[in-house]
C-alpha cells in the first residue's frame, strides 16, 4: 500500500512537470511566430518595445529567448547533462564572440526575461564584472552552485 502511494505520488509529480513543459513549449511556439513576424518587418516590433526597430534587435531578442528557454528546460530536467553542455557552449559562444552581450546589457535592465535566467547570465563569466545578487546566505549558495555548475562544463 505504501509503495503504491509512493509511486502514485511520483507519477503525479511527473505529469505535473510534463504539463508545465508542454505549456512552456506552447508559449515558446507563440514567441517563435512573433519573432518571425518581427524579423520580416522590424517596424512592427514597436508594438512591444519602442526602441529603434531593426532585424538585429529582433534576432537578438530571439536568441536570448532561445537561451532562456534552454535554461528553463534544464531547470525542469528535460535536457540531460550532454544536451545542456551543448546549449551552454552555444550560449557561451554567443556572448563571447557575438554582439549579444551588448544587447543583453541593454535589455536586462527592463527585466524582459525569467529572473532565474537573468541571474544565471549575470552570475557567470560571460560578463567581465558579474552582477552580484543580494548578499544573503541563500543567494550566495545559489550563486556558488551556479558558478560551480558553470565551471564544471
């Protein structure tokens, strides 16, 4: 009886995570369609942000959204270690070699992205001077855990 309850609880938790992942993927598809429209006609991007419209701006937001989505899938344990290592390297390369780092500096202030993803980007070595989160025990442990995870890849 106890074993049945234990496995039932695990199955319900698994279904909940699957449902969350489906919802997140559905939202991602909607964002993907919106990004396609904005890249085709950058001027319609003013509907959501009044910056000077450009294809580069639209692509930058799209790339950041992809990174955010990969991070969310990792948090939900949808991506295994090998898949995450590939995404992590892709993100590192984008920030180190491309202009996405400069765009990030501009958009992060407006808090366009998930706070956990923003903390993830701000804590790691993609930036020359990482932005520290509030100085309390929980956030220090979180920051150190992310840094350890980052260095392990």
